[in-house]
C-alpha cells in the first residue's frame, strides 16, 4: 500500500499527538521543568485538536487495513483530545503548579503517560479491525496502570493500581480469546468482513457466538458494566483525582466508540441473544450503579458508581441501534464527558497530593458554599447535570437516549432508566445539600484562595458555563453531531 499526502492528513491528529509525546519525552530528558512540560503538552494537544479540521476535508479514508478515519472517528477523536486537554490542565493544578510546595516525586512523567493513553484512545476510535482494536486498547490501558498508582506514597493509590492492572489484564485476556474464536469462524479480522460473514449465515455458529460473548466481556470490563464493575469504586477512590477524571471520560469514550463501530459494522451481531444479553447488563448496571451510589460517603466512589449507571443508560441507545440511537450516543457522551470533568475538577482543586489522600470524603465538602461560593456553584451545576435536571447539558443527553428507546419500543429498559434516574436524583441532591450546610469548626482541605485565576480554575468555570449553555441552547452540539455523519456510520 502506497502512502499519499492524503493519508498523512487523515492521520494528522494521531501524528501530532505522537510527535508531542516524543517532544515531551526529550524535554524531560534534557531538563525537568514542570511548567515547560505542561506547556508543551497543552500546545501539542491543541494542535492535535486543530488538525482535525484539515482531516475532515479528506475523510472517509482507509489509512491502513487497521484504521478507518471518517467523520465518526473525527468526532470521537475531538472528544478524546478535549477530555485529555482538560485532564492535563487539572493535573497541573493537582501537582502543585507554581506554588512552593507540590508533589514530592517526579511530576513530569504524569503528562507523558496521559499523552500515551490519549494516543491509544485515538487509535481505538479509528479502528476498523480486531488488531487495531487490541493495539489501541492496550496503548490506552498500559499507561493508565502507572497513572492510577502515580501517588506511590499513598497506600490506596498503589492498591488501586494493582487492582486495575490485574483486572484489566483479565479483561484483555477475554478480549483476545474472543477475537481468536471470531477469526477462526469468520476468517477475517476486519469489522466489515466479520459482519459480512455473519450476515451470510442463517444462524451464528457456536464459535462466533462464544467469540462475540467473550469480546463483550473484555469491553464490559473496560466500561465497568455490571457484573464486571468490581474494580471501579476502589480504583476511582485510590487514583489521583485527574487520573480518575481521565478514566471516567477519555478512556471510556474511546472504548464505547469502538464498541459502537463494531456493533454498527457487524449488523448480524445486533440482534437476538446479544440484544437480550446487553439488555440484562444494561438493567443491572443502571440499578446496581444507582443503588450502590446511594450509600457512599466518598465523592470519588459515588462518581464511580454513577459512571456505571451512566454507561447502562448508554447501552439503551446502543441496543436501540436505529434512527436516533447513534446520534443520541454522540450527544450523551459529549454531555457526560463535560459534567464528569467538572465534578472531578472540583475534587482536584480541593485536593493536594502532598497532604496525604485526596479531598474526597463527603464531610469535607460540608459548608463549602460559605468558603468557596463559586466552586460550590460549579459543583452544583455538575450534580444537576449528572442527575439530568432540565436547563443542564445532562438533561439533553438523557432526553435523546430516552427518545431513541421510545422509537425502538424498549419499554423494560426505559422503565429501568426512569427508576435509576429517580434514585440518582437523591444522591446527587445529597451532595448538593452538603455543600450548603452550616460549616462546623473543623480544619479541613480547601481549594486555593485564587483557584479561579489559574489554568485549572478557568477551565473549570468554562466547563460549568458550557454545561449550562448546552442545557439552555443545545443546537450547536446537535448540529455538530448531525454534521459529523454519526448516523451514516457504515459509509
């Protein structure tokens, strides 16, 4: 296969991200400087985001048999890069910024690991082949093992890193075995080739059913869907706050995007027993995620269980898989990323890695309104958005998923979604009420007095305003999703 200029333009976001990784690595080797490393990472990610514009002019294009860059891939690449950029900004605030005291170890490698994971996410969302899927997934997962355990002086962080590594490796083993079985039956590794083979047979063979089932187990591990969710609360609690934000947003968006592409390009898999299995997983994720979040007194664990429920909601649109469904997934993921970044952003600004564990216990947020009113306003908007209250971005996402479910007549799933959302309102309101309670005279963690004048604070205020703006006027997001061609996936 001969590479042309068009091929390089199509791969530009990935190439720019990889070039940024090399530049950051060389800069660290030459001289350790926290702000320089942060600046180079931000410049590289912004250039990667801007490079999507020329890429849109040459897509759809099959760059190699492994990667297909199309408007679907461009949309999710933009989402992954934007989430990574926000997490890098939060990392700078978390590691101490320019203040005299900061993280006690080497700080610069954290940016390198996040950039490597982002590159894996970009490969994943453009994968059209089982090999591309596995390469992207491992490039995304392996740096995250190091990121989760980055606060090595914290016992919980090390424990979370080991748990995530062991369970993620188990998920990858299931995924590989499923791929092997599917390849043995279909004789092809491309998504479309597998889809063509499955469509040609009247009923899927036992091998292909086992293969698809095991692949689903592997991907469900990464998305922390019930019953493969056991690692989630412990890893979210133990990981540094910006890493938990990356896990909840960029990482899960990339995995869900490739699951959606696989589901769309292999239509024979999207029916019968697989739909029934996904329905059971979706209902279990919605109910278990919300019910277990009810009893949490740790905000990061609460957000971890909440993310299980949110990906259960997304499965409703995946199962619908027609009409509004693909568009609904695009809108929901964008709003979910926005609100999760905001919620974890508040925890990040409240936390300092040199003072032991993160500020994630619910009692530490009691009376925050009386000390940091603007930060409380951000957290309030995020909780309302996660609950799906009108005039917030979360409501728009949930509305579209429900519309997709109604269009396909998925009444049991919609019933579970309504029940789960009602339970969710309770624990989100519980967090909000805590913020406004009268403050007891206890010494506690707190955000810096000038948090809103620094990069992390400015980004957080922007996220809160955007979540409110999209809730009031969602048309720009809807236009973006429609024009990105998400509905016409198999172009």
